[in-house]
C-alpha cells in the first residue's frame, strides 16, 4: 500500500519550472548579521544530522552515508588502491562525519580505512577541528579550496601533468585516488562555474557523487514547508543551550523564515539529471550514450560513466537525488 502511494505521488511530482532559476540565498545577503548566519549553518547541520519525528526513519546524513558507502565499496579497486574522499563546500561539516563513520564501519579490513577530508572556499575551522578530533580518518584542508581550481593536496595521483616538476616546486598529491563529494552544494554554482567545476572534477579525480536533498519538483516545494515546520517545533530540543538561536527562532522568527525562503530558492536552482548530462557532455566533448546493465540505466561520456539514484528521505514528499560518476580504470596490456 505504501509503495503504491509513493508511485502515485511520484507520477504527480512534475518538474516546476521547466528551466532552473539561479537565484541567491537570502541567508547570504550582507544585511544578515554574521551570528545569524552562524545559527543558520547550525540549523542546516541539524537538518543533516537529526531525523525528523514521524516523517523520517533516519537522518539525511545516515541515508547519504549508506549511499556513499555502497558507491565506494562498488569501486573495483577500492581494496587494492588508496582512495581519499574530499568533500567540497563542507560548511560546518554537514553529513560528512556521519558518512565517514558509516563507510569505515563497514570496511572488512580496518587497516584499509578510507580517508575523508573537509574543504571549503571559506574554511569552517572551529567546527572542523572538533569533527577531526573525533575520528582518526577525518581531516580537513585549512586553506581555502576552490572546487574549480583545487590545490595539489586534493587532486588525484592519476591527474595528468609533470609530477616530477610539481614535486620539485614543492607540490604533490597525497598519493591516492580522489573521490569528490558535493553534499547539497552543487546547485549553488551558476552554469559557467558548474561547468568549470565539472571539468576540474574530470581532470583531477577518479569518481564523484553529487548529493541533493531537494529537487525542482512540486513535491519538494511542499517538503520544504514540512521541514520548516518540523524544525520550528524541534528547535527547542535541538538548540536548548543556544539562547541566540532560540531567540531568532521563536521571539524574532528570522531563522525559520530564512530556512523556508532559502529552501524554495534551493529547489528552483536544482538541475535535473538531463541537465547534468548536458554539463557532462560539454565538459568531455562526447555525446552521452545510454547503457543498460546491472539493473540500472547509465550513460557513458568518454572515459566516464554516470547514473542517478533517487531515495525517499521524508515521507511521502522528499527525495534525495544522487548523481554518481566513475572513471574507467585503464589496464595495462
């Protein structure tokens, strides 16, 4: 019965509008005080790490963790090659600590744990240091990291170029393959920047996952309203030790208003999988070719293969969209 309801609602879950609108977050406006932005980031982290009563069976971070862990463990050389997951646009950490824990908890050989690194163009060092102190496999890049032009510390050892010259100049990768992770951040790039980020991803990494907890669909807009209402009800329990957060939630309800408006903006900025494929085609210079196999549809552009997964996270309206790309492993004759 539940499955039938999901299928019926998803058939009614049409795309709106037909093309994405690249609007800007209200929470990033200069008129918003820094301490309010800080509390807003804490609210976003809570959205990742707390399960909404009744509507969610697990937190968004846990769901993302299982998806990323499963993706990593399906990589053909995950047990024979060193891999590092680099999260771009980490903010205050988001779901990455949960993803790291779930990924490495499922490793058969604890000695071959997968390393995770937080990064952002504006590093959130205070929060990152706390996260890193709680796991020996989670670290961070203290310098600013631009996803369109990353430094040597976060590029794959398979990246083309004169490695000896780079080494003589004091630059080198960490000697591992790189899995790029974009958690609820890719929609913030306009089309020009998004293309540069994808080109950089193809040049300096070996696999990636773009995770969005909202879609540009009518049900997602309704889910934003539900999430805002639940956050408003739960804030007293989640932030009981933060008087400023509670004041701007209940006395002056600025945080719920920003959450709702930015949630709507986030939906309007989302790209469909077809729109993502057009970016991949532009970045590779190859037409996407449909492939069937392994129980799913995938697309091939040059040496990269892509597919999309959708997972219900907030019953019955909210879906997590995950776009996964992997580079073909070259074998020597």
